[in-house]
C-alpha cells in the first residue's frame, strides 16, 4: 500500500490565507529535533490528515515551553520562554492546543495561565481517543496488533500530575490488542527515570538505573510491545530494552505510531 501523503501547514500560512485551524499541534523540542521522536510527529500528522483535522504548527515560531529550565531551577529562563510563546500564541488567536509531550502538556495547561496564557490543552492520547470515538480514524489494518500483548508505561506528567490514565488505554483497546499491565501502573506507576532533568545525568552510585528496573517489570508481563506517550519515556524505555538486549523481541512505540501502523498510514 502506498504511503499516505501528509501536509503540515504552519500558522503563518493559515493566517496569510485567512484560515483558522481546528487545533494547533504543539510539536515540542523532542518532536522537532530528536531523530526517534520525529517519527512520532510524522505518525501523528498522518493521523490528523487522515481524520481530516484542520490543524497547523508554529514551525520556526515555536520555542521550548521552558519546562526543563523551570525543573532545573532556572525560573528566569522559563518565564522568558513562556512569555515569548504566549505572545506568539495570542497573536494568532490560538484557543486549542494538542501536544504529544506530557511535559509540554503540563506546562501549557497548568503553568502558562499564571502568565496570561489561557488555552484548552489536550495531550495527543486524549485527542486520539476523541477521534476514535467520533469515527474519524479508521483501523482497517488493525489486525496488525490483534491478540498481541501490549503493556503501557504511564508518564508521570500525564498520569499522576494530570490524572490522564484512561485515554491512552482506550486508544490501545481500539487496536484490539491484549493490554497487560505492569505491577506498578496508573497512580502507582514507576517513573522512567528521566524527570526533573535526571535524563541528562548518571544515577547515583550504588543504585540501579530506574529505567532498567522499569524494563524488568515490562518484561515480566510477557508483552512484545511497550506503548509510551512521552518523548522522555521513549528514550529511557528504549535504552532499557537495549540494556537487556531485547531489541528483537520487545519494541517501544508511541501511541500515535501504533495507531498509524494499525491504520496502514
């Protein structure tokens, strides 16, 4: 089957044509620059095109939300980035934002309002669930995952920070796969080990890498696929799989990638 062509219009292009998008896709730093997570960006864009969602991205006008700076204690840099982004968003009259990154999701939704940035913000798992419920996403190739065991890793900023647990699981249910939970999941889920800037440093001596411990829990489920919904989790879980030399039998995919594969996009 020929690969689906997809278009990714920018807000500048839409504004020039006097058009207004249904939703702004906030790509995020990982979705823009990380080679692995760029694939998630492409998969999500294909789904939006297939579902006939009128969307746009900011392109070069998008900056980091400032989340890493704030978590690392640099409040000044966070506020400078946030105010700059708010000015761009308000200039275009943005009302609704969807992003695949829980860190961006949490920052845009919960921290920008204090600086005057008030928007409806959805994580892509929530938006994908909506598209499925509305019948806007067809899964004619859904048999790819029928009966296969998939386990889902809860992102801290998606789960405990924002209480989004059901949406990603509903997306996985649409694949007709067997969802097998790790022993620590939902409100008791174990962090992948990347939060708070920890992804950029080595673990303290005498401690096991958190992502290795998490991968061991995933292996115990007997799943052949680990579903994630966060670029940070993607990095840590993929590294954990490599550490255990399970690359041939255990794959790590974002929800959007799984849905795109199921729909032959």
